[in-house]
């Protein structure tokens, strides 16, 4: 486990995680079988669960590799967990239960087809037109075979075994699709799973693009995008280039990714935002991923999801957090407060990402090296802060404390490595911007603290609030606002040409002149611009944090501390005072609150909700 905690994992470590997941899935199948034996009517018009179990058992006995290929396919875990919840009545679904439960027969058929074992069974047709065999491919039924009756939603799959003819899929109306002898070859009515791969030296990556499996997606409402020849070619090109990057930067990590990951569920390509990707504890070995714009983005995405896959599998074996702990925490990669379990998952993923950027900046050149240095500066400090937050949270088990401490022993020294002052400075702007916007959106100051500070501003002799008063953290107290200035700062490092164009056309992204000035390092102009925006729209979030960033860049440390440490308090006090005869100067209010922040050394991680 030491390897895993430090962000690594060799062949043996990944093998142990896989064995744990194998045991989990075998147990899930057995629980499904027992539930169906208790309620055989759940199978509807399909053969009994025993027949599917018997066929799988036969395949396991005759060809365990074929059995494992289907058992350990990511969608099998998603299906098993989903169906077991339906059988226990804790989850519903729009698809008839017997169709979902009947996927048991489809799994058995797919395993038998892989093993060359003769069989005959009936399987459900999910959408009335296609039958997907996990890890293999999809049959498209002939037109006119999908009548709206229960019997029409069942097909017979028949095979005499290897060397004895082809697999036949026969509909209720007698039409037939014959599968090719090589299931990796296309044929009329048969589409094998798209596959991509890459080889760099002795390092090999093989992935399937699971774009038609009904259980490929584990997020409700998020469906895979079916690939055509052009989009598959694009994936292939990006995979080859990303694999070369991974092998060049850290061959051991690349080999571990190849060892653990077997499939990607392709989503719609990202257009304006970062490419979306996700994993689930139920889909070991797979991830959902939007087509990235660049090979570097794909390499980062693979590292990111590989980290989640490892930790998800490990958490099925050990407990690292106290589930009863209800605190909410700040994560620099999220806009919402996170529970301890989510924070641990995120920081483990970003430990891998920071490690990637650390190595990539040393193995790349030109603009790519500059972008890597900025990304490394940005994420290493945020990751270390989250690790410290976890260590101070009292939300970890003894084993969890050891695990996080081990992670910190890796990330801590990274944060001491020298980087260019400009990269550090711009990374600090983006980090402070995100955290400040997060606090304004998700934190509420104590009404008594706001009232006391407003009255003291007006000359009251009320005692100073003491004891380090904190705000209450709740998710999305206010609507979300985009901070365009951070996008501009990032573009300076990632895509300077686009940045220069946006400087000339700021209206295209809704950037203000103050945003451009801040990105350029012209803090005096930015300060004046944001101060005017605050006076015009004091209820908004973005101008307040922009003002804090400009104050910090201008050397106004105390006022900046008020706005970047407790912006929600500054705004609340200002709005209360602005209800009087004349609105105060927002910078003076920030300086007033900043004095208290500095006195109390309130520069700790955001408060938690217990």
C-alpha cells in the first residue's frame, strides 16, 4: 500500500487491486443469482438465472481468461451494482426490470463466445434494435424485427462452438444475423468494439472505446457518443501522441496505466471548457472521457482517472475516512464544497497530475514547457494545502492519517523546488481568485459579526469580535459567476496567441478592462476598474475578488487580506453600511476587515460545516 499512497503502483500492486475487484464482482453476481432464485418472476420471459450461472461457470472452468475478460469489463461492474439495487427495491428505472436482469444472459453469452464454448440462450434487446455483447461488439437487428411486444424484445443466440460454424443471433420473427468467425472483424449487422492503441519502445497501451454498451455510462443522463471512422481516427492519433508523452515522462506510470485501464467511454468533445472525465468505483479499468483537444490533455486525463481507479479499488478493501464526519471543505479544483471522502479522492487524483506536470516540464520544450511550469506551480501548492487540511480535519481513520501523511511526504518537497517568479505569481493569482470566488459563493458570515463590525465602523463602542469568528459553509449560497480574468492568465501560459487576440477583443469573452489590466500586471489600473465595478454592482462576486487581487498586486496587503481571506464578510459589511446615507469606500472596508483578519492570523483553510 505504500506504493499506492505515494501515487505509484507497479504490476504486483495493480494485480492485488484487480483481484479485490474480481472478488467483489463474483460476489455481486452471486447476490444477483440468489435474489433471482428467490424471485424467479423477475426474469420475465427469459430463461432462468440458473442457466446463465451454469453457462458462466462452464466458461470459467474451460477458459478462465475469457471468463475474466467479461467479468472484469468495466460495464459489468456498473450493471451488477445497478441491477442489485433494482432487485432490492432501492433504485428504479425506465427499462423493464426483466430486460435489465436479463443482461445476465448477455454476459454469459459474451463469455462463451470469447471461450469458443457452444451454447444456446435468449438475451434481451434493450432498445428494440441492437444487442450489445460486453467487451466484444454490437449486433444491429434487421429492420422490422423490433415490434413492440415483450417477445420481440428477446433474441436467441446460438453457437455450436469453435470450429462448428458462426454465432447466430435470431429474432422472434426468424430473421438472423451471423457473426463473423473473427469477432474483431466487421460484418453485415455486426460492429466490433472500436479499439485504439499505441506502442512506444517496449511500452504498449490497448484500449477499447465503449461507445454502445448500455451500461458503459455510469452517470444518469450522460450517454456515450457513437464513433465514426473520422472520430475514431482522431482518438487513435491522440492516444498515440499521449502515450509517447506518458512513456517519455514516466515509463513506470505509463505501464501501470496500461495494466489497469482497458476501456474509455467516449463523450462529446469539449468545446470551451476543460474536457470532462470521470470514473466510478463500480467500473474498475474504465473511464468516461470527452475527446480532449490535445494529446497533453489526454495524457493528463489518463493519469487523473488512473488515480481514481486505484483509490476506488483500494477503498473497497480499507477505510481511510470517518463516514460520520460531516464537514465540508474547499478543493481548488471544484466550485462546490466537498465532503472528506470526495476531498480525498480529488487530492489523490491531483497528486498524480502534479507529478505529471513536474516531469513534463523537464522533458518538453518551448511553449509546452512554459505551460507545464505554470500548471505545476498552480496545482502543487493547492494539493499540499488540501493535504494539510485533511490532516487537521480529524476526519481520517488511523490508516487514513498514515495514507495522507505518506502523500504529503511526496508533495511537500515538490513545493520547495524553485520555479520562475512569474509562473509562481500568475499561479498565485489564479489560485487566490478561485478560492475567493468559492468563499463568496459558498460561505455566509455570522449576522452578529456583520452587525458588530458595521456598528464599530460607525463609531460604536461594542467590543471587537474575538475568537476567530468563522463563516458557515453551504453549497451554492449564491449563483455561480465566471472569473474571466483567471481564464486570461491561464491562456498567457497555455495559448499566448489566443491570449493576445482576446486582449484586443475582450468583449468576446465578457472581459472588462480591469480583467485585462490584471492579466497584464497593471495593478493600479485594475484596482481603479474593480473599485468602480464594486460601487456599481456591490452584490456581485467577481468585482470584489478582482479588487482583492489588484490590491495584493499593488502592495496593499491588509486590504487584500480582507478580500482574499474573508471576502464574504467584507461584502456583507459593505452592503450593510451602504444602506445608510452614503456608501463607504470599498477599499477602506476591505482594509478594516483585513486588520482583524491579520490580527487573528486567519489565513487557514476555509471553515468546515460540522
